[in-house]
C-alpha cells in the first residue's frame, strides 16, 4: 500500500505501507526488464508517475496483479485508488470514494484477495 504523506495521514491498515516519493513510478513498458514493477524517475522506459497533481493516488493499494510470474502485455500498475470526479473511468484500476477506500484498507490484511464481479 502507498500513500502521499504530504497530503494524508498514514492509513490505518494491516497491509504493508510505504509513502510515495516525488520520484516514484511504475513501469508500464512491456518490453522493459522492470515491467509492472516500481521504478524511480527519471526512467528510460515508459513509467507512470505515482506523485500526481490530483488526489487519485493519495491512497493506493497495489493489487499484485500480473506480479508472479509477470507476463508481458498482461497489465501493469493495476491499483485500487481514489475515484476521480463522477467516477471517471480508470485504465484498468479499481476506483473508490476516499471514505470507502479507507474503510476497505482498515479491514484488509496481507494475503487477502479482491474479487471483481461482473
């Protein structure tokens, strides 16, 4: 789990927690050796910046999708994070209202599973 310590308090959770730094990113270049892994910016390959101007990544749960084993082009940076205005679509993530995300992380534990139903 990641959070912006300059904007929000450390979330109450049993999940492992780490603050997001200004240079933190997540590699989404499927041909790169660090595909679907955290990286530091500047980064030579395509990598999403986790330090954002908006509040969507103020609280982020890394869902461990396509982590072990990693398969190229199967998806990267699949997170549970704060929803945008009007629940704008994400690029494959799960987005919740801030209060619902905080409710979830208070109850979540390492090794738990998130099931997405149609």
